């Protein structure tokens, strides 16, 4: 079955009840045998998934799973790889920054997603934003790195994320407190497909909102990259997204307003993320950074997520109309950019400088706890 605007609501509802049986069986067994920590350590030895690689150091059942998981998406071609690489040659820095901000906040607008993340202590607790970003940054950075789509590097890291999702599902199942009638399956196919939409077509929309020109070929290349990721997340072909950006945008636009809602969990997660960013964008600079996020999301969804309005509310109008306010911040990161931001796209200078600064955020997220790999969970925690 192919996803269409006409059947998307029905298909996503069905996907709410679907997990990942192959990964779930493996991870359930690893949890029961208290092998999660050992396998997490072994994750660092799995740098690639490619035919014939040596997996002999791994438990046999994990090695078998990885060999099966290494198959490429049906119909995947050299043209798809070329298209994806073309997009990242032009937009890697800015899109990585937007995925780590607008994209992550977008995932908090899914009520089930926000609830799941918050109730999984290692991702949703006090250290949640840094750990959440570290789990994602590896993926965002790998997507645009050299041969990642060719040498199996990206496939390996996405498959690790697939196992992380399985650990969340299994721990909730074993806890006996997950409300399946209300929430469906923890981290279901609906969530992974929805997150793929957020990190692909929603980011393309954010780029348009910020005045970043993306060619049709590049947009399709970006969507192809996420089609590849969605496959390695274990998504059955029935719910795979098209590689055509316009087609996927139509699907997402149809589904988004039914799916995205304001919730206490989503606002909590957003607030934590914005507080985390303050370490890298302090004082008024943080206000300008948050205002840029508002502009990317639009007021409708920024309000839904709880992104605050402020004195530098760029979303209320073009930055060019208020750049004197921003440039008076004492020559800070975004102040310096704003002085120059008087051309056709007043956001462009800010985006470029913020993208470079956000690299520091991602490096911190990947190294602050030596947590540079996706990590499964041996137990749940709760911040409430």
C-alpha cells in the first residue's frame, strides 16, 4: 500500500499499534539477561554496516540482526545517493542546526512522542536535552559526512537508534504501567514516520520561512536521505515515505494538524531544550536565537510548543525592521550578524553564524558524557 493524502490518517492510526518485532525480540532478551550495558559498549565497535564485515566480536543474535538489517531500501540507487549528497554539499551546516533545534522541538508536538520521551528518564530527565541532542547529533552530522551513505556508516548509526527505540518499547512493556489503550505502542511506526517528516519536510518548510533557497533537486535529495534513514529505522515498506519532497509535503501537511497538539509534556521538553541552549547562546544572544526558532516554526506551532515571545520577536516581522535592536547587543554572536542583515534575506547572516556556533553545541552533546553513540536503556526513569 502507498501512503496518500486520502489514506494518511487511517494509515497513521494503524501505525500507532505497530512496533518493530524483530528488534523488540532481540532487545527484550538483552534486557532480561542484563546485557544492555555490554552491548552499548560494543556499539562503539560497529562503525559501519556493509556486506561481509566482521561481526564476530558481537553476541551471535545481535550479529544476525545486524546482517539482516544491512539490506538497503528497495529501489535504492546511485542516483539517490548523488541527490542526497548534493543537498548536503549546499546546506549541511544550516540544516544540521535546524534539525537540532526546530526539528527536535517539532517532535515534542506529538503528544505520544513527548510523553514517551519525558517518561524515559535518560532522555526526558534533568540531563535530557543534552542526551537527546547527543542521540540525534550523531545522525544529523553523519547524514552529510562524505561517504556515509555509501560506506554503511549512516546505516550503522541509524540501526543503533532503531535498537534504542526497541529498548524504550520493551522497558515500558515490562514496567506494566504503560497505557496501551490510550497511547498505543511506545515509539510506534507512527512516531518514527512522523519524526522523519519533522526532520525532512518540516525542516524544508523552516528553511523557506527563514528565506533559505532550496532547489527542487536538493529538496528531493534531502527527502531521499530521510527515506534511507526511515528504512534503517525498521519502518515497514507500507509506511515508507516517498523520495519526492512535494509528495511527502502533501502527506505531512494533511497529517500535521491532526497530530500536533500543545501538551504539558511538549512544553516541558521545549523549555528544557531552550534552557540547554543558553549555555552556548547566553543573554540577549539567546533571545535572538529563540526568535529565529519562532520564525522557522511560525507563530502557530511555536506557541503550541511553548517557545516564548520576546523583545527580539523576529517572527513578528522582518529582522530588517528591528535590526537596530539586535545590533545593540554589544557585538555578540547575533548582534554582529544583524548589523549586516540588511539585504534581501535579513536572516541569512544570522543563520550562518548561528550554524557555526551550533556546531559547538553538537560537539558538546556528543562528548560531555563520552556518549558519542546511541545508547539503549537498561531501565526507565521519570522526572516527575
